[in-house]
């Protein structure tokens, strides 16, 4: 995924309250969409690279799911723990 900087700042970046593997990218996509950022596919038009890395711990997946469910039942656009922490 790639995102314009101004759009990432608009939603307060990635929510760092998510821990381990899972759903932090879904949280970001929902908030970007709510902020008016629209998806544009680069399929077959741009190279894609994925660096190999060890998979993160999945023990917090249920808590991450709860956080995403909470977002989905709200109208929140900004990350709980995002860029404004810095």
C-alpha cells in the first residue's frame, strides 16, 4: 500500500495501539476511506515488492479485532495512538 503523506497525516497515521500481527492495515484503510481518500489500483501498472520477514506474534489478534470492531461502530477518522504522539 502507498499513501500520500498529507492523507496519512489527515488520519493521524497508523494506529500504534495495535500489537502483533493483524488488522492494523484494515484500521488504516477504513479511516482513510472515511477521510475521503479513494482507492486507486496499480495492479499490472506498478512493481510490488514484499520483503521477507518473520511473522509477528498472533496472540493479540482477538484484541486487535475488538479495536477494529470498535472503529467500525464509530465514525472515528483519526488514530487513537498515531502521529500526534510525536
